[in-house]
């Protein structure tokens, strides 16, 4: 993660009362999130749908894994 995102992650972790490591994004998660953000922006025609979809994925991730949720967005799940 770049410096800005690391600082934002740390602030979010502190506000949520969780360890920053719990919010770490590995390379695969980054690629997956950027891909579904691209899909949301291009298929909907609204760039603002990209961060909103990523938020929804984050909310749902406790119930299913990121790969499974991304597959649903891609229409392959």
C-alpha cells in the first residue's frame, strides 16, 4: 500500500478499534477490488458506483469471501 492508503488504513483501524494488520490489503485483494471497481464504473456508466460497490463488498465480506463476492459482480458466481 502507498503511504496515503496506509495512513488512512491506520486511522480507520483506530476508529474501529481493530489492529491495522486486520485491514491489510494483499496484492490479490487489491487487484480484485480494482477490477470490480472498473466493472462498476464501466458497466453502470457512473464512476461513483465503483467506491460504493467496494463498500458493499466490504460490508458483505464477513458472510462470503472476496473472491466469491467478486465472482457475483462479474456474473460468474
